[in-house]
């Protein structure tokens, strides 16, 4: 069901409910008034029987002229003796009676109203005592006129309700159309933007407050989409540019290698080593590009693990690969929730960057404190113009252009850190050298030494070292 039809149905339902309630109240009020008039007339007819009279009662206890024939405004009278027998002024008794009427005849006290249907006629009956004759008097009056009036009223109410619902549905449809007209225009505009596949377009933030908020929210989504699309375009363009050089060099070396039987053995070996190095560089570049293209979903493949244990393992590998460097490591036990493989790769990129800039015999200082990892080298540090761009994709400082690498390692570090609400920062350390500060998100706790003994069941806390 469309929103417009829902609005029309809701309006019709509300109007129908109100009209039905008013009709019911009117019906009950009229019914009570008409029956009240009948009851009052019966009380008036029964008043002479309950009033005290001077002198002996009439024979048979009848204090009024003989009752009129059954029906009519004059009413119908029937007497019930204390012994349970009944009689009328003329004709056989027609009204049913029971223990209540006999009790009134015996005690001379009490009264009650009752509805009866006799010979197809709906009657209102009043029972009152006749103390002088030691009997109860049943006074009946037809409700035919009242029932006819109420039946006509029901028909009128039904017509009014039906007409009210139809009119309400009509106006509800008109109201619904007017209410959703801005939404229809909004939908058409958003469909036009989606069909054009152009995230640079925006919706007009006009109309009611709700529509302005909706358009603003949609535009913010388009902003994020445009940034994402542009980022992916830049990544593809930069990757294409970066891949062109190693592929060209690799192609040239392969072409030479095809004629390598004419070369001396030493040159052949050097050529093979060059091809393998270029393949390694190309593989690393493709891997980095794929890693960056993954984005940073917050809940993909996350688990709890010891960050300090990851750093220890990466440092151990770096010691084996760079025996000419010293590592000064101080790690506080830290528990985080993240993608462990991506964090391990990011930590390795940080330490590899420090290794690349550290001269032989230098010391790389690594600290993990309050969930923040700090890596400092003792190299030349960063140029001031390079500091804002250290973590950008494919960014290479002037001094780094002749060094191996693609400029993606620190970009991966930033993407991994921001995936869980962390941060990255590049500084020049006091006394020289570069300093990188990275948080992979707030630690889950600040555990004590006892956490080192925590084992790593599958899908739970992961501990290494």
C-alpha cells in the first residue's frame, strides 16, 4: 500500500471512529430519553396505587376504571395476589410474573421495571404494590413507537457514517497527495542522481524541516560517496603510474634474459637477481594496492589480541634481517580488538620505514604506552614540507625517490589505524631522526603482567611470544 493510500485510510478511519462514537452517544442518549419518558408515564399511572387512601378499598383491589385494551398510551393493568394468582379487570392475564411480583404483593413494598415481549409486542412493565388490596400491580405500556424511532435513528446513523467515511477518504486522498508531493519530488530527484551515476550532484535542501534534514542526510551520503569514488580513482591512477616503471624495467630485463646465452655467467647471474628483485618489488606494490583498496571496515575479521606480542614478533624478525641495527624496545602489555593480520602488517611497515632511514649501527627506539605505538629512528628526519604528507598514498619525499619502495607502506598504517578510531602522527624527534606515533584504537584494558599468561583460543584473545 502506498503512503498516500495509507494517509487516506488513516484519515477515513479516524473520521469513521469519531462519527461512530458520536452516533453511538446520540443513540444511547435518545434511547435513554425516550425510555425515561415511558418510565415516567408508567410511574404516573402507578402513583394512585401506592398513595394511601381514606376508607376501605374497592372490591377486588381495583382503584382505577377497568384497564384499556392491551396497547396504547393508557397502558395495561394486571394484578398479582399474594398467593400467586393473577387477574385483570377483564380478560385473562397476559403478562408473565414471578417471585419478585409475588414478594411485592405479600410485603406491600418495592417496585421494579422490566422489558417483555407479549404476542409480538415489546412492552415496558412497571411493578408497584397495592397495599389496600394486598396485591402487586403490573402496569405495561408498548414500546412500539420508541422502537420505531430508534430504528429510524439507526438507519440515519448508518447513512451518516457511510457518507462521512467516503468524504473522509476523499479528503484523505487529497491530503495524502499534497503531503507526499515533496517526497515524490525528492524521490524523483534522488533517482535521477542515482541513474546519472554522478555523485557530484546534490539535492536542494528546501521545504519543510523534515525534508531539509532528509536532503541534508542524503547529501552527506553523496559527499562520502564522492570522496570514496575519487579516492578509488586516485588509487587506480597512482597505481597505474607506479606499476608502469617496474613493469617496463621487468620487460626489458626479460627481453635481455632471452638472449642471455650470449652473456658472461656473471652478467647472467646479475640479470637474474635483478629480475627477481623487480618481481618482488612488483608483488609488494600489487599487495599494497590491494590492501589499500580494501578500505577499512570496522567489523571485518576483528578479534582481541595482544598488541605488545605482535610488536615483539615483528621486532624479532627485524633483528634477523638487520643485524647491523640495534633495537631499544619497551612495551606495555596492551589488549586491543582489530584485524590481527592488518595490524601486524602495519607494525612491520612502521619498523621497515625506520630501518630504511637508519644508518648502520644506529638504534631504533620502539615504545608501546597507553595503547600508542611510538617508533623512532636516528636518520635525517622529515623535511618540514613533507610532514603533512608522510602518510599519503604514493607520496615520496625528494630524498626517498631513489630508495626502493612504492610510498604505500605508511598509507596502509594510517588506513589500519583509522579503521578502529585510531590516529597517526609524524614528527621530528628532538636530537634528530623521525618519530611516528600510531594508535590502532583505544585499548580494551590496561592489563598487568598476569595478561602475559593468557592463551589464545580460536576467536578469542590471541597472544604471541
